[in-house]
């Protein structure tokens, strides 16, 4: 089986459902362009990520996709969504009110959530696939052992909210993985929060990590972890986090060796999926819905036995 099917089957099934359902989010042809542009930006294979239930292939625009800002082949709607795609993939914190307003103007307010959530699934679906394929080069490719036996979603049958619910279920499964210690898990979470500049996520702290000895000085090391006093295993986890977020195609033998020297296969899978789970914050950041619950200080949170995040007063 593939790495998820072997080491985290419930998580693998959840990702496979997202892989299937994203092809049912409208508008399918626009999302096909988005998917191909994501592949170009990440340096991934341009084959549609959704596999057997692939988004429809597009026409001559494939060959001119990198020239979308000026090519007459693209409509105003396509240009605005492709502009959002590039900013979302490269630096979601740079999505500003002007870009949000332009996208709303061409899509309509009710369709923005659909496109943004689908954009996240396509973005991180490719990232996770690329990373796990590089970290487990001898295993079958991702999806070969965890795609559920279910019919493809009909085009236009899946809303952004339904896709978001599917990601929430996946996130709960990931949150229940426990092969990584709480402090390393929290360092990985905060590194992603600071990379994506999620205000809410930066304002929170894990009770489990705090109870395990983490303090502000240790958790602040994510900003300068290479020169910090963190354990080498924690530094490797943060290097992997950065690779998933900034350059999954650049994972080479050095980082591969470091990851497998310090972590067992189930831990490697958990780290990668933790980054995807945490990076759901990109949806909130893109929609300017990441306002913290507190105006000063930090807010603590716990994970319930069902994988739900509970914020503490």
C-alpha cells in the first residue's frame, strides 16, 4: 500500500475522499486550469491530481497558462482566479482586500468559498503527494492503496461547505495520530502559522505541549530554529515543515536521510499530514477570516477524544 494506506489508513481514506470530491466542485473547467497552474508552480507532474476522477482537460490554454495575465485566451474570470491561485500557493498572506474584491466581482459572493476550499485541496493534495512520494520512493504512489471504492462525484454536486466538512473530518483523523510528541507537534503547528501569518493560529497554544514543558521561549524558537537550542529531531521536523510549505519539489537525499534518521515511518506520515491539517488556515487567511479570539496574550486549546479543537476560556 501507499504510505498513508500503510501507516494512517483512516487519514488516507479521508484524503482520498477529498481527492474524489474536489472534482465535483463547480466550475470544473476553471478548477482544471487552477490545478494545472498549481502543478506548474510546485514543479509537479501536470497530470490532474484527481486521478481517475480527473478534472476535465482544457484546450490550448494549457500551452499558454504561464502567460495568463496577458494572453487573450483567458477570460477576466479566469485571470482573477489564476491571480488568486498564484498568491494562495506562493504566499497566502499576500491575499489582500483588493484581490478578494476582484475575485468576488467575477465569481459572485456565493462561489468564492467553493473556489477557495477547492484551491486548498488541490494545492495541499499535490504537496502531500509530492512529499510522501519523495520520502517513500520505494512505495506505491499516493492514492494507490487508499482510494475508497466509490463513484466519482458528479460535476457541480459538491459545494465548498461540503468539501470543507470533508477536510474537517480528515483533520480530526490527523489530530488523533499520536506518534509525535506534543512539543514537536506544537512547534510544527506554530511554524506553519507564522509562515502563513494566520493571526488566530499564532494566538493559540496547545495545552498538551505546555503540560509537556514547552514555554514561550522554546516555542518562539520556530522563528530562528536553525541557530536555536532545539533538539536536532525538532529542527529536522521544522525543516520538513518548511519544505512542505515552500518547496515540496526540492526535497532531496539530505533531508530524506535526516527525516528517516530521526523519525519512524508512521511519524514521518504524521508530520506531513500535520502540516496539511495546520495549513487549512490558508482558507481562513485568504478569506480574511483568521481574526484571533483574544485581543492580547494567548488562548489555550485542547484536542478532544474525537479530534475536535476546543478553546479554553
